C-alpha cells in the first residue's frame, strides 16, 4: 500500500505533463545516420544518399523530385519534411527558405537534422542543438553532408573531402564514395544496417517513370554500403543491357554485341547477360561462337534452352532451321 502511495504522484505527474514536451512520436523513426544531398554540376541531376543502423532507412530519410530538389531528414526524423520540403521548393522557395519554413512550425526542431538542396545547387542544413553527439554538418559547392550519433566528430569532414576529391567518378559513384568515407571515419556508433541512393533528373521527363535515374535501397544487410555499391554496378550493367536491347530493335547487331559485352564484363556471373550476348552473335551469323557461350548456360539452367526455341517466332533469333537445331543441341 505504501508502495502504491509512493508511485501515485509520479504517475500523476507523467499524465499531466504538457504534450508539447514530447518532441518526437512513435511515428517518427529514430534514423540517426549520415547522409549527403548533392547536385551534379555537369548534368544538373540531384541526389540524396544515406546509411544508418536502422531498418529501411531509405523510406524515411531520402526524398527527391526531378527538377525540384532533394531532402535528407534524419535524427528524430520528421518524415513530412521530405514531401513538404519538396513542395516548398516547387512553389519557388530557395533551399534556405524552405528549411526555415519547415523548422518554424516544428516543435521538435532541436532534435532534427535536415539538409535541402534546390535545383540551382543552393543548400541549407540544420543540426538541432539536441541531436546526439557526435553530430554536425558541412556544406560545399552544390552539396551538403550531415551526420549524427557518429563514433567520431570527423565524419562530415571525411565525407566532404571524399566527395570533392572524386570529381572524375560518375555522379552516383561520387555520392557513394562520400558514404564510404563516413564509414571509414567510424560511421554510426551503433554500427550499420541499411542504405539508400536516389538520383533524379535535372528536368522532369515525359512521365514520372523517367524522372528517377537511380533508385536503390538496401533495407537490411551486414554491410549495406558494399551491397549498395554492388547494386550500383549491377544498375550500370543493366544500362548496357537496355542499350543492347535498343540496338536490337534498330537491327544494330554490332552495337548490341558491344553493349552486351560491356554488361557481361561488369557482371560475368550473370547468365542473362551472357545469354543475350550469345543470341546477338548468332544473329550476326557467328553461330559457332554463340554455341560456345550457350552450352554452359544450358547446362546450368535448361529453361534458357526452352526460351531459345521461342525466340524465332518473335524475330529475336534470325537463324536458319539447321542453325537453330545446332544451337538447341549446344552442351
């Protein structure tokens, strides 16, 4: 009875505490993390990339729209800052004006970390005074890097240096290099779990499906940045595959072979890339070379042999009946 009497005042205090004292809610993910927002000075493309010890960080932190800008919202994450920030940019506000408006109406501003870049490359960044150490950010020419709950205070500087020094890399690979530098500098004090990379076009395309140049997520992995880099290489390989398919449509067989070979070099273990390279060789009357490639593929998975039987009907394999029989007999 005495114990209950002791607890009652404490419970009453908790129940009557003003709601404004709560600066985050159960719906606000605790995405303590490091990220980068950037604009490619060559193309105008926009990117946001992130890694965290949090499941599926890309669904919370990273937001971007073609021709508009990119937003990274983290720490005690206010997800609404993503779509609202982009809407403010779209209305004509600068990155700083958009950020000021978001923070003005947010009672949890002290625990937020936010970075915004607009379509002109202007950046605005906020690290709340109550973000968990080590926390900070660094801005550069058309980019901003930001981090909180890091093992060391050197992460933002390491990210900025990596991004600035890797100008010879393609834009997406340059952004990932900044994330890798953050991890090398100690990264998240809790470890790592997920990562994401989003790149949107400088200007909107004919349809929204054309606006995202790269959209990759690693929701749960022991080494998410390694997996993100692998997916980016695979993305590049399939860019060559798509170019090869386009060359086939235009009856440019030599062009298709070049593109399929480039894809195969990036991922030599991928059966599909080897397969279409072989089919292109067959269509260029190089059947013996095609059979040499197709034999190991058929041995690993007989379904590719079945698919080959169906290609002449739709004009994707233009060989004689005798050559087709030779191809299907490949071992």
